[in-house]
């Protein structure tokens, strides 16, 4: 994806930084440059205020590395073709949760994945996302939006952990049964 994006921008190199148009303004407007637009970063900052001094760059680097690691794992593991849609769903959800501003309509593109990979955690995430409309839009340094975001992401994280534990237990049980036979 990155190579394609870079190749698509090559003909426009002469435009310099103007090629990004309103993107820098959007980053400021949505408070993404400071990190307040990312729930997990805001939560970490509220728990450990010294993180504000570090800035959001390490969070974004770690989030991007997590998405990249998951993408590499999905591509490199040997599985049947039907597992690729589950991997694509996981990548889409992880990217949306970690790296996008949190508006309910940003979660709508995850709904089609539920037809092929019906994860209860993702269903909850998409159904609960309208709660985000109740918090204020734009910058929120006082954390007024935090309870609404927590009501969306907290149960989602709990459901996702339960699903992961169930999958790990099923694999362990299957490998134990296979070893006994």
C-alpha cells in the first residue's frame, strides 16, 4: 500500500508540500497532531501525564508497527484462503481503532467485514460507535469525550480479549487432541 501511495504521488513532486492540501490543517483541526484525537493515547496521557512531554510520535510509530507486524503475520503464515478475510478484518479494525479520529462514520466501513468474519467484538464496536456523537467534536484537552469513548472501546477490548482467549484455547485443545491420537 505504501509503495502504491508513493508511486501515485511521484508525478506531483513538483508541487512540494502543497500536494498534501488541507491534510496539515485537518490534523490540527481534529487534534491529531497533539494526540487528543486518539483514544488510546488520550487514555495513556490521562493515566501518565508525563507522556505529554514525549508527544504523540512514539504512539503513532508503535501503532503503525503493530499494524505492519499484523499484516506481515497475516501474509506470511500458511493458512487456507478463507483465513485472509479474517486477517483483513483484524487489520481494518486495528487500524481504525489505533490510528483514526473517532467519529461513528469511520466505523461504518467495518460493517461489510462482519458478513464474512462475524466477530462479536467488531459487531459491538460498530453498533456502539454512535455513542461517540454525544461527546464534543474537535479538540478535547479536558477529557469530556473520554467517558463516551470508554463506553465504546472498553467493552470492545474486553470482547476482543475473550475472543482471542477462546481461539487460543481452541487451538491448544485441538493440538492436544491431535497429539493424543
